């Protein structure tokens, strides 16, 4: 796994405002200043609305109170000087219903508005990070509304700063520290964060505050698999002992550059000292701590260091960014193995890379795919002739982390990918619940399709390497369709984003109809037109699942290789497609430096002979 897994997430967060009756069910936030009923009932009951708390609020913050219904004040940063009418239309479109902004005021660069309900306010909060006229918008629900009018600063006043609740600040913190996919949480160098400084407390020295951060992260981001706790000056891991309870599927953990002086501190995260250990952990970074430095200085320190860490985490395959041989399969919090199967399954038919109904369909599919992806990479405007006038295009982004054994160790699979350019028009029905948004995300008509795909990042498909693609093709007569004799081509493969270098897996399904005489497609010699194009994107997950089993054989163990070297060879062959002989040549040429070999391979791949991949 590359070190990029632990980079600071800079994209928009997905925080959701909380209100209503959730306070009583959340003891963490109750301790952080949640209100009791003003009537002071013995059982802590509440009236119909949030009332001022009788208890002291820690950290010098305001009590976390706010209206549960009726108009709600929301602050918007990033829209100063932009057309108000355009902003209204923009927000109505993104939310999927009228937002009905009212009571608009400015204080400095911040716009304050009222919306009819907490439900709409929470929908706006989810949009934090979206761009409007090139500026990133940030939304906050003002549980302590800022007053305007007589005696208060108005649209351009510079009055006193408005109060911000502890919870608001923690939501804002998470929005800047979770990646756009919602899978990586960066809690590094917390004491240097301006939001943490505004609370007047260090969360790693205050268990209540850190627990509140973890609870919020669990509620707002359900797909966290990577946590970065680097550069926090921690000498004890007790403040983070509940990581396994909050993130039971955590795979990657960085504790780099802290003050951990004894490896026994790891016990509180492992089965040796935790009721909910990190049973799926595959990567751990401890370098930069006194404990790891001291272990590596011992005779045979590298081996004993790995041994002591794997006694606590037997599932890890990467330690301090170096591959190690895992002792066991990851085990989930429920106590079951997370691998797809512990016993090889016998399939009724051998694995085949492609399926075509007959030779004619195979030739059609091959010719079509080569022509399509050639134009898609080089001249997307040239695709206009092969899309039907009423063509439909849809795109779906799957941001979940791949769970295959390949993805757990492959650097390209672990690398953070910015899907922002695609999510804009994503029609992932598991996430897009609004019927209006679902309909709006469909791109209909040749001109609209070409415009939509032209705005997506430039790509490069490895067309010269056929094993990286798999396709199925068959005839499909569609009842009620004016054009009979249609074909469906479903292709699975990968591409590289030209600008970012990110490797992305994709599935693409085309519905093809015969090109009518005199049509633009027929004029350029295409036998078919695209009536429907459905594209699905996900993090890189390799291509080995569709290769015949004979091509998947791991290199045979070589005498005089350590177990770690054999593991490097297996991983490198799987990721590069080289045969055993050339895999070993590659590793030897780089002094068995696995990370350097993986970094340099894309540059030298074109210089290798064909026999290196046979």
C-alpha cells in the first residue's frame, strides 16, 4: 500500500446535521454539553424544543442546542458577490426541491439565511465542499442564530463573532479531514488544527472530546477503513483504545512519528487487551516511534520487530510500508473470516476471459470496442457520429473500498482517488435517493451525451494489453424497440487518468443497434450506433479475476529466498503480470526494494521483451 492512503483528505465532507431527539440517545454528546429540560426534571426529560442547559459546558463552548423544527438559520461561506438568483436556483437543483432561502444577511464574507426546516438545513450541510462559480461553498447550521436588524450588524456589518457549538466545530473538523470517498480519516497533528485550538483542549489528552470525534465520525462516515494518527505526540494508545469498536473494518492505521516507547502499548488495540480488536488490520505504520527505532537497533532487529507486531496483529501484510507475510486471514468483529472463501471453490466451467454468442458478434464487439476507446481517449467529439440521436448515458461511482485479496496489498488499489469530477453526475441509486436527482442525472440525447463525457477527465486505456479487459457480447431483441437485431456488449477493464495518474477499474455496458442507411454512423463505416451507455467506476481491483487459472499460477518458491522475499515476488508478479523469472530479475535489480520496484515499473514496462510476460 502506498503512503498516499494516509494523505490529508481535501475534498468535501458528508456531514449531516443532527437535531431532534438524538441528543438523549447519545451519552457522549450529553457529556459535552447536551441540554437538560429547562424544567429540571429528575430524569433529564425534555420539553418540546431545545432549552438552555443548566449544566456547565466544557471547553468554553456554547451548549449544543437548536430548534428541532420551524425556520433554521444556515451560514454559507464562499458565495459573497455571486448572483443571488443563481445561488437559489443552484441550491434548489442540488437539493432536489425548493430551498426557499429567506432573511438573507451578510457579516463579512459569510451569508446568513433562513430555510423552512431542519430537514432542508441538513440537506444543505451535505453539500459542503461543492463549487459554485468556481468557489467552494461551506454550510453550517446555526444552532445559536446570529441576530440582525435593530441593534445588530446587518448585511455588511462587522459585529461580534457568532457562537459555534462544540458539535458544529467537530463536524467542521471532520469535513476537512475525511477524503471525498468517506473511507479515510486523517487525525494527524490534531493539536495544530485551528478548529481544535478554538476548543481549548487537546482531544488526545481529553478522553471525552476524542470519544466525541470518533462517535461523530462513525455516524457521518460509515465506510472508514483508514485512520491516520501520525504526529500527535502520543506516548500511550489508551486514548484510541476504542478504535476497533468504532471502526470494526479498519484496515490501515498510521501511528507514525509519535512517542510510543513500548510495543506493549499495541495490546489495547489487539486481542491481547481489547474486547473489539482490529481483526481486519492489513497495514500498520509505527516508524518514527522510540519503540520501533529501538527494536530495529537490536541484533536481527527487523525479524524480532515483525515477530512482536504480528503476535498482536497476525493479519498485517504491510509494516512500515514494507511487505510482510501475514500469519492469518483477517477476522471481522463478529469473529468470522473476511476472505471470500477459505477453501478453493470448483467452478462448473473453466474461467474464460470473454464470452461472445457467436463469431459474428465477437467480431462486432472487438471492432466496436477498439474504435470506441480509441476515440474516447483521443477525440471524444468524434464519438458523436456513433451515438444515436436519442441515446441515453448514465454514470455510477462506487466509492467503497475493494475487499479482494489483491486490493488489500496493491498500491494502486489503496491509493486515494478523487472521484469529484464523476460524482457530479453520478447516478448511484444506493446513495441518490431523490427521484428528481435520479432523473436529472440521466443524460439524454446525442449532444448532451457528448457534452457530458467531454467534461470527464482525460483517460488512457491500455488497449495494447488485451488481458486487462474482459467482455461479454450477445444478441438482444428488445420488445417494442423500433430497431430489432440489437446487441449488448458488457466490458470490464481499467484506465489511467492522464492528469492524476490514478488507475481506475470500470464496467461499461453498451446497447447497440444497427446503423441505418444514410445515418452519420453508416457514413463513417460503423455497423452500429449506441442507444444506451452505462458506465460504472470504482477503485482499482486488478484484472486477474477473469484470467484462466493457468495464467494465475504464483511463482514457485525459490531456494535461498526468505519468506519475505517470496511474498514480495508473489505480490509483484500479481501486480505487474510478469512471469516468475522476470519478477525475480526485477526485484534483484532494485536490491529487493519492493516500493522502488513498484514505483519504477510503469517507466520500464515498455522496454521489457514480450517474453517477460509469458
